[in-house]
C-alpha cells in the first residue's frame, strides 16, 4: 500500500515543474555565474530570473534578496549580521525574540547572549501567540533587533508580525521574521502588510524547492555583517559561488507558489483536508485536544494532544502502517526532551510528549486522509490497550 506523507513541515517533495526547471543546470548550463563568458552569463541570467521570481512572491525589489543555503543560514545571517557590529564596537545592544522560535534563531540568540548581547525571550499565550503588549513592555532604548517567527513549525500558529513590526519600528528597532513555514501557505507582502519588516527568512525545501536553498530579504539601508568572507557575491552579503540548480528550482517554486496563493480554490482545498483530518481524529479518538487550536494557523498544520500516549511510540506504530508524521521539529528528531514550543505554551512535559504533529502538502489527497483516519485511531487504541 502506498505510504501517506503527513510531515510536510519537515520538508516538502519537489514539484515536477521544479525538477524540470533545474535539469539543464546540472549538465548543459554549468557555467560559473561570476564568469564573463557566455556560459557564465547564461547561468547568471538564470539566477537573476529566479531572484525576480522570489521577489514577486514577496512583493519586494529583487536586489534586496540574498540567496542562502536555507532558513538556518538566513536566520543566523539576520541576527548575527545586525548585532555582531555592536559587539565589535563594544556598544550595548538588546535583542528581543520569543521562546517558541526555531532553534536556528534560539541558538543564535543564545550564542550572541554569551558574547555580550542582552536578550529577552517573550513567552507566548496558551494558544502559542505573542501578545503585542508584551513586546511593547520589553522594548528598551538600546533594543536594536526584534525577531519573531511568522508561523510556528510545530503548531502552525500565526503571529501578528505586521502589528509587532509596527511597534518595534516605532521604538527604532529593526525587525526580522522567520517566515520559513509561511512560504507557499500565506501571502507575504513586504510592501504592504509587512512593510515594517526589515529582514525575512525563507527556506526552499519548505515550499517544494530543493533542500539546501534559501533566501534572506534585507531591506535597503539595513547594514549587515556577512557570515562568510570571500568573493563579492550577493552584493557582498554572502560570499561563495551560487548554487545555480537549487536557485533555479527555488525561483520556479516561487512562481508556482504565487499562482497557488492567488487561487482561493487551491488554498481552501488544503485547509478543508486538514480540517477533515483534524475533526475526524477528534471524533474518533477519546481524550484528544488541539494545541493552538484557537489561534490563527497555517492551513496545512494540526498539532494534537492525545492523553495517555507517548508520541514517539505512536510515530513508530504509524510508520509501520505507512503513515509519516512527527512530534516536533525534524531537526530535533531523536531528542529526549519534550518540545520547547509546547512547554513554552504551558503544557506539562507529559502533555508535550503526547502531542502529534500532522502537516499536509499540496500532494495530499482525500483518499490519503480517509486512510489516515483509519490508521491513526487504530494505532492509538492499540497503544492504549498495551499501557
């Protein structure tokens, strides 16, 4: 029986159109985009076309986009790039972030804190959202940067980044948002709703593009110290020869995401499948609750707390039955500690360990949801009978 993939927040499959767009740049068009000859200029043209495609998705100028290796590098570059100069000059600087960020932000913040940057970690409500009043109260005269993720990778909860950015900018702070889980799911308008956002991170493999690709939007005027030193690539913000096939794939994925987001039918179909799965599981499994269920969420994600179940044991049972799911961030797979996101929301360690994340992709079908609604309740019932 075909496997059912319900772990799209960990990574998405490549769209066929993306694979086709990348194909020539593995063999036929292999020139270095920094070379002056025709082969190099063909690949340079492809890179810049992809940049324009991502810029259109974000409604931002192409020259304000930096291609990176993914969301982790983009987050590191945003935080360290802004704050490292303050350390170099031995000037006081304050960073505000949240306790529910991806570890790419949290660990970077902790590293900066150890080196002398003052850091405040805002706690979310029980529903996993940040209260704007908490940000307002945390701002200080020397707050230089505020970093709040757009959509949480574990719960799908969406933050009011536009409102939070207005508050931060009114106090003179720069604003960064990790929008990795928002790409291809939410409209990201950097000239509209997010006009006060100075930096925004994307990751290709969360939006049907290749792993190892990403973007950092850097608004004009933001001074950014590079992480890498070498050539003058990416307007001297990210040294190193560009990953041309990957960038081309990311550009094509951005074009398809733009089309998809403009199709209300496509967007509503994914949410309808998620809701059908969510409601079916709640109806068929006793003692189940939604984590962040009252918060605005991305349309593909549900996080279910199943009383009396160890999520790791459930994942193994589901995998045997052909269903791929998760109990948290993929990069934390194998960790013995419960989810830091769920703990920050006020769940107990036992509740966090009993939580299952299911995230749908654009490839998920109604038939797969029907099958999942058979497999998951049966697996839960078996595990409960054993315990």
